């Protein structure tokens, strides 16, 4: 025969087996009358054959397992038909005999067996029992007629056991024997194997296919005994939980594309579970982490920069991406590794050149190392030597120079008179600058700053002198009598006079005495009669010089001497007179303005005006120094004839009450008197 055909009615625990010999016999079993339904609804069959030849011409349709969703059985195809019957039937097919499995999922739940026992007894079946010590049965297990009759006869020769538990821990096909005894005592035994599976399936090779918006979990599930019945995945994502997995091909299962969006560094944990036909389960857990690509990682040095110079403590600092996922970070300074979990270190380093790199390792093992940054620590300021000008220098032009020693590159400039800075250039080891400058006193500050920021400065006060000295003889006689000394006074105008000499007749040299403000005096004794040539020479510190020649004649005793002086205006005295005149003018103007601001006395009024009306006015000016002061704010009015008698002096003072003239009598001050106009008593002091 070509194979075996099995069927059972769902929920009835019946199992029927018979050889298949031809298409008609197969058709009879698959499309029997309605009374073969066993009130079960759907008949389910299992076919073992090399190819599905028995479905030819039966009007059946073949499906792939993914379409038919037959993960309950480890089968490859399904055929479904309702040809010539009112009862639908489904048939599962396996082309490989090793993959043909028992249709029940757990043999410990029930066994439905029946057999076409050869040699049917005329006297009838008395007892049928199962013996299977390999399953852990303590003794024979009886099979009973289920009472279901297909053909209306007394029995349909279909027997079954009650449910029993398999207590063995073994796996494989275990031997069993069914024995039937008839009423006459005849027995026949039918040996067969029962498949027992206590080995869980294997779950391996979990793989994640992750995109920006989806996630797919794939895994291999294998069971060599009863076969894998179902596979599912438990996900740790909200809203998912348990996700069924269907067979893709062979032993590979997949969840399909799931709507999942994972952020960078976010993890997805998947526990893949598999269950075989016998009910054994197993699972394997794998975790996927959505790691950013290594190319997206960054690590760079923030400080110090390559080629930099530092004059303080050194701050080593780097910046890295995904810092919260760094597993380690360290610096390598001059070949020594220093842990730096925060990416920053501040160190005091010796002067000189140093090398620095940083290395970061992320949680997924990706590592980056920065390029080496070579920097120099320099805390020593530059040293300035041999500079010009120096304090007190006098020159006709300004030439600034300095020799500067430092290990770092330099920037040098000169600040002139605290106003203008001039950059200095380096030539043959010296720094130079030649700014234009006016004549007079100046200050220059030379400053050098190295690349690390250290600075040094020197300063100098100097004089720029462009002009020759100007010599002016202010007083000297043209002729002097014999035996009288010659006194000569002259003035030298120059910014930096260094030396003044007087040469007599080109032979004798005299050094005049300075008197201040450029004035010099010189006295020469014992001049012989006759004409003498005086040469006054002045030299300044800038190297300029000037000379003036003068002639004086010594007259012999007894001859007439004509004193003729060479008068030359001394502008110093002129300047002093001008300043004095300006000061006096300002004083006079101030006094005039002050007097203008004084209150004016009231105009003369009629007799009877009281002192109170003008008590706060100053005393009126008089012809002398006398002042008339009323004795009280309420003066007593008296007649002029009652005034005390004092001889008049001819002077008068003005009454502050009425503005009239009050005669000033003789006598010792103070003198009491009365204003003849208004009668106010007063005192002349």
C-alpha cells in the first residue's frame, strides 16, 4: 500500500487506522456519509505518503503553511475538500516519514488507539487491554467500546482507553502491546510503539532586523522528537507583550515587521519561546541595543590647542559625543595615562614642551583617540637688555632698539609719551623702531610680550634737540681802563646746553659761571692795553654748537674811556613784565565787578527819614577815611543848633539815612555828631 490514513473526530478521542490501497478506498475514507461525523463537526486526517497522489481529481486545494496557519503540526501542506459530502474535512500532509507526528499534543493527556485486529472472533470480543511498562503503567490498561456505531451494528470494533498519565522521563518511541481476547478464550497481540517526548525544543540564533520605524525578530526553533507546535516572542516594549511568530521557512520563525521606533542607545529585549507537540517549552532571551554608528562618534581637544603657549596652570579638557554612554575616558600626558572621567583636569606643569592626547571608549566598545596636542608652558617673562634710548639721552632723532631674550615668540612695541604705540621689528637679534617725534622732552616705554602672555617693560625719559644754541650778550663794556677787570654777562638759549666757554684772543679759555635760566657771567682780570677778541662758544648734548665774537679795548691809564654798552633785549624780563601786567589787570577788573554788585545808597529824601530805612546799607564814602555810623535804628531827632560844638575840619561824610553831607569836626575819634539835614545822631570813627 501507498501509506496510512488516520482520522479522528474532534473531541471524541477516536483514532482509526487502515491501509490505503487505491483511490476509491482513500475516497471512501475521506468523503464518507454523514453518519461518520460522530457529531464532531469536522474530521481531521493525517496522511503519510511520498507525494499527495491521493488528492488527484478530488477537487482539493493545496496551501503553504504560512497561508494555512498550521503551526500546530510540523507539516508542509494542507488539503481541504468537501467533495461528495456534507462534512468538511482537512488533511495534513508530510512528505518525510520522520516528520510524521502524533496528532495529539501531549501523550500524557490521552491515547486514542484502535486496530483492525486480524482474525475477528465469531464469539465476540471479551477483553482488550494495553500493556506498556515502558510508559510507567503499573499493569494492563483496559480498552472499552466507546458506544459509537457507524453502521448501526452491535459494535464498530472501535475501542479506547481512559486517559492515563505517562510517568516515564524517557524520550523516544517506547514499546506497547494491545491484546484482544474473545469469549472463546482466543487471544491475539498487536505490538506497536508510542512516541514519548520529554525534551524541550531548542531556541537559537535570535536575530534583530531594525530600521528607523520597524523591528523584526527572527529565531530558529528546533525539536527533533515531537516537533515544534508554536513559537512566540515576549517583548519588553509597552503595548506589545507576547507576539506570535510564524514559520518563514524550515526552522526559521519571524514576528514580521513591528511598528517600533528605537532611540539611539535604546535597548530592545526579546525572549523567544517555543513549544513542541508534546507540550514541552523552552525560551532564549536576547537584547538588541540601537547603537549609533561609530562614524557618528566625536572626540576632540578643547584645550590646550596644538602649538599653544601657557603661562598659568594647564587645563586639559576634551569634548565627546554621547558622554552618558562612555565607559572610560583617560588622558595621556607626556606618555603617562591619567584617568579623566569628567573630561577635564587642571594641572601645574613644569616649564617646557608637553604632549597631550585623550582616549574615549563607549559602552559598545567603540574607541576614539584625539590627535596629539603639543603645547609649551612658559611662566618666565622676557628679559630686555641693551635698549635705547635710556634716561637722560639727548638726540637729534629718535631711534628705539632693544635686545630681548625669551623662549617663546615675542610681540614688541614702544609707547611714546603714553599716547602712540609703535610696533618694533626684529632684525639681526635686535628689535627696532624709528618713529617721528617733535623736539622736546619725551618718554618711551618698550614692552615685550611672549606667546604665553608674559610681559616685561623698560622706560626712558629723553630729549630731542634739533636747534643750535643761541648766544646773546646782555651787558659788557666796549672799553675799559687799564687795571679794571672785565665783566661780561650773556645768555645761552638751548634745550640741552652741555658746555659754555669763553676764549680770550684765541688763547686763554675761561668757563663762565652759570647763574640759572641760561644766564652766565665771566670776569677777566689783568687785561693788557689794547683790543682783545672774546669768543663765546656753547655746545649742547645733541652735538650742536654756536659761537659769538665780541671785541673789548683796554685803554691805557690817563686816557678817556668811552663806556659803550651793547644792549640786547633779554626776553625773559619782557615775559615777566607781561605776566605781571596781566595779573594786575585781572585784579582791577575783579574789584570793578565787585563794586558794581554792591547795593546803591537811596536817593536823598525829605527830612525825617529814619535810620531803619537804610540800616543795612554800607557807610557812604567820604572825602577822607572818616565814616559816619548812626547810633541806633531809631535815631533821636534833634535840631542842628543842639549839636555839640567842635571846630570844623572842612571834611564831610555822607549820611546813610538821608544821603546828605555831615561835617566832620575836629577832635579825638569817635566823635558824636548830628546830620544837619535829617537830624539823625551818629558817630564818626
